[in-house]
């Protein structure tokens, strides 16, 4: 996947070239992240209908929940994300430049 497409998935996933299963997963994790008290059995069933097993649904929830927890604790403590200077070989392997890495994928320009 090209850097531009990865950026689109992160910032505006509904416009990215994703399959139905990926879109179902992202819709669920977005709802789970932004309005967790509104997640219902219907949301879980939508993941099943998209082809996910109960074990995969648990993994999706655990992954999203863990990331949400880490982000909230970092926000609480005022921790800034570390900017890592990747070696040139890694950048070449992924087909990206340092300038592309410096571009924020977040609307609030974290």
C-alpha cells in the first residue's frame, strides 16, 4: 500500500480503497473509540456478517481498547509522541521519505 493510501486510511478511511471487511472493522473500532457506550450487539453482529470470527472480533476489540487506553494515559500525563529517526534503509524498504514522515496524519497536527 502506498504512503498516500496509508495516510488516507488513517485520516479518511471511508474514502480509502478498502474491502468491505476492512471497512466494517474500521467502522466498529471508530464507534468503540468515540462512543463506546453506544456499541451494541448489532455492531458485533455486523462484524460477524463481514466474516470475522468471535476470536477475531475479540482481537479487534482488545487491540482498539489497548490503543485507546495508551492514548488516554499519554494524554493524561502530557506525554508527546516520540519522533523516531528511521535509518535510510528502512525508509527505502517502505518507499517513503523523511519529509513524508514529518507530515502529520492527524487533523489536530499532533
